[in-house]
C-alpha cells in the first residue's frame, strides 16, 4: 500500500499492541435516523473553514472539483449485484451526518447542507461504477455496524477500521488506509512521535468518545513504566475546539486520524504533523456473507485502475495517498 506523503512509515509501536486490542469494540445504542435518496453524483459547494484566517482563505477553501460525473458504469459489475438491488437501483447506506468542515477530508457539509468529503466522493464514484444510487440513512457511529448486521443497511461507511472484533460480525471492502497520528503547534519542541512514550509530559487532546480516547486511556501507564511523567488528556467534541486548544496553549498535541491530521496541517496555519503510531485499513462494511462486499471491492479496484480514484485523493490534497488495491476482509492490524 502507498503511504501518505509526507507521512512517516507507519509503525505499530510495541507499546500499542496491547492498547489497540482494547479499542475496536464500541457501545451499541439505539438511535433514530432519517433517510434521503442521494444521487451518486453530488456537486460540492465552496465554503471557507470556520477556523481558518483571512490570510489562509485560499488554502482553507473547500475544493469544488467534480470528480464523480465522469465515472462510467461497468455493466459486468452491475450484473453482479443482488437481484433486488438491480431491480430498485438503490443500495441503502448507513453512515453519520457530518456538519461543517471540521471532519474533512473524510466528511463534512457545505453551506447548503450537502454532504461532502473524500468518503462521500469515493462512495458516489462507487455508485456510478455499479450503476446505482445510495439511499443514505443517518445514524450514530455506534449503530452503523449493528445496523448493517441486522439488514437495516445494505452497506455501512464511517471511516471504519478493519479490526478483529468487527471482522467477526461484518465483512469489509477496503478503500483507503488511515492511521493514528499527532499534530502540534509549529513552535512545539516535539518534531516526531512514533510511540505513546514520545508524548509523556505533554497535554494531548482528542475527540471525546473516539477510539483515540480509548488508546490514550489504555496507554497512560506506559510513561510511568518508562520512568517518565504521565501525559495529560483533554477531550473535545469537535476539531474546531481542538484547534483552539492548540492555539491558546491549553493543549500541546492533538491525537487523531492521519488523513484528517494531514488535511488539518495543510489547511490551517502554524501547525505541524509529527507522525503516526500505527495505521489501519478502512473500508465499507456489509453483513457477514453478503455478496455485496466482493462487488464493492471490484468497484473500488475499477476506480483505481482507471485513475478516477487518484483524482479523488488529489482533490482533497492527498495526492499519492490511498491504496494500490482494494481487499476483501484483509488481516487486521489489531
């Protein structure tokens, strides 16, 4: 697989091996959702990031390039879809509804409320290849995998990492690689982080309720074992609050998904990426044994082969990132 540029080669630090094993499962809770029929080609609006400065407006503007309309249907793959989907022309997708630009490049919304982002472009391109539309059903992160298991959704998508626990209950069709990495202010004394003990003595922030929070909680004793001061943690509800914390000195570091870290540093001033401690495959999820997973793998590989996949990553300032080949149920990192 290709690595993000200029991301450090992903290293699954020994200290994280027992830690990551703790973070793959999530609480299952009921949540209401709303359904909308989404065309496979959604155009993107242009809205400056709410946290960017006027001087940085050109770099914080949300990209508007249409990277989906030119994608062609592949009749052979359409024919491999289940009969009910071929008949309706619709695949039900379970995901979360993003708001604003803080979740980019994965997902967000423009001024009109339209869902945008790398993940949105990728799924819409896949729909074009298959000759179908997504019927998007919004729920909470914790409900997407069980909803896919139960048949409420045909497919789930929400930057789901391939983990042992998830592979036990759903199948994966991978479409990118993401990691767990750190961002700091440009004037930080830290220049590289490859393991949790590198952040000992610092204050680190992450998003509340995320797997990153669980990694930090589970690994906090590693500093003491190494004879170092413990790191302190602060949890926020969104990335905008994380940025503010870095700017006002409340925190030294942000721990988040590598693709998001890279996008954040490229679009916000006075930040630097310090590296990642691990990386994982990410993919669509389907019910265990569903034929859809294999068709999705083939569709992603079609996009990779014809160059449309690379165009999507380039649009989101991630040229050179991504994967060389989509896989069905790859071996999990943790």
